[in-house]
C-alpha cells in the first residue's frame, strides 16, 4: 500500500505537470481520487481525507495505519467504514485498490498515446514532469 500511495502522488504530479506535490497534499489526493474513473465511486471527500491521514501518512511516517483504519484483502468493496463507522476509520481492500491503480495507469498511457480527451494537455504535463525528473527546466 505504501508504494501505491507513492504512485497516486506521482501520477497526480504527472497529470498536472508538477515538480512536487503542492503543500496541501491532502487536497491533492482528493483531486486524484475525484478525477479518476477508477476511484471516484469509492471516495467521498471525507473518505479521501481519512485515506490520506490514516493510510498514506500513517504508512509513510509510522509504518502503520492510524486509528481504526485497516488494510485487508478479499473485501466486498474497495473502501468500507471501519467497525464503529467512519469516525474510527476505513477498511481498504489492498487488492481492489491496487487493481484500480493499475487500470488508472493503463488509462493514462492510452490517453497519452491516443491524444483523446485532453491527451494533448496530458502529454504537455508529462513532458514537463519528465523535464523535472531529468534535471532540465520545465
């Protein structure tokens, strides 16, 4: 899951041609989830904020999820409320999440290649991000 969180952040940077994630990281995760055909049906703003705080930050900073949030497999849904409700956290099905992320990447690649639905902007932002990565100026 930690690597999937890094991929979410990196993909969002590629989508927008950013050198690094802007200071409001939590908002950037919501931007990614709400803009993705593969994630948006699973994430409200509240669930996105919980995911960011409990999963992304928990794994990155403490190597564990926070509060009552759990990472599981073989769940009925990608995201479910934790026992006791969202106030306690969420349950993330890591397999469903990872599969959606793979689909997101495949969609991104197809759009870059075909130029459909904003593909030109995505290609320009891809080039900008790659210039940052390669040490050139955007």
